[in-house]
C-alpha cells in the first residue's frame, strides 16, 4: 500500500494568514490596523542591538514585547517606556523572527516620508537586522533577508526597499554605511524593485 510522502517544502504554504511560515513567531502587543486603502509596497530595513553592539542577549525580543527591564543596563534609561515593534527581526545567525502580522501596522518607522507618502508605518513592512548602526552584517543575515523579501513580494506589490535612514533622514541613520545594498540590488536586479539613490 502506498503511503503519502510528506509534502515537499516548496509546496508548503509560505504564509499562514499574515504570518510567514519560516519565521519563529512571537506576538508583540505593539501594532494597529493599516489604513483601509494602504498599498503595502515598501520594505524598510533597520538595524538594532541592545545594548548597542551587544548581540544575542534577548533584549531586543523583550523590547518588542514590552518586557524589557529598563534598569538592566544604563543605556536602557535612554529608551525607557518606548513601545515599538517590527514585523521581522533577523539575528546575527540569520534566524528569522516575526513579531507582527504583516497585515497589521507595526511601529518601526516613526515620523517618516518616502516615495511621496508620509507615515511609512501605514504601508510598509519593517525588517530589523541584529546589528550595530554603521557596523557590518553577516552573510546569513543577508541570505535570510533576500529570501524574506522574495516571499513578501509573493504577497504584496513590493516596489521599494529602503533603509530607515532613507525614510527618516533627519532622525535615523540605520542600518548605516556597513549595510551592503549591492546584495539586495543584485538579488532583485531586473525585477523593477527600486532602491534609494546611491544604494
Ligand atoms: Zn530603524
């Protein structure tokens, strides 16, 4: 009697609703509805580490879950009470976490403007790379980022990929000059995806 072989990985659905099947899930309380007519066409790349330059301590996860102990490190005083989130977080090892359903509005961009529109949280996907602003990133992170961006393009009409520094240039500088935009540019060559000038 024939037994059914397991479904090949490529045939498994990439998305369960707004949750990416290849991400580890942790539900942040920090999100809200997108405007009804929002056209999600922008991916925003960020960098974050807590405290800055220290990796793997779990503080970033706790920040997005509103569970960071503000007294655990002197730097945390500067961000005490901050309520933020991201859709995705990629660790130094390239492990992908998802904190907010992509159909919901995450709180990563703040005051921002890009491709003629304000308030980029309304109609973008936020991806945080574990890293130090201005520092370099790991090959495993680029690999996960490229795969994720391709999966997002199956779901949304993504036309733009930009850094936080490009959508809020007067306030933000992440991911910074250590991020190699050529990797993304190469991965999306010929697809019509647009990058900021100079990237
Ligand atoms: Zn940022």
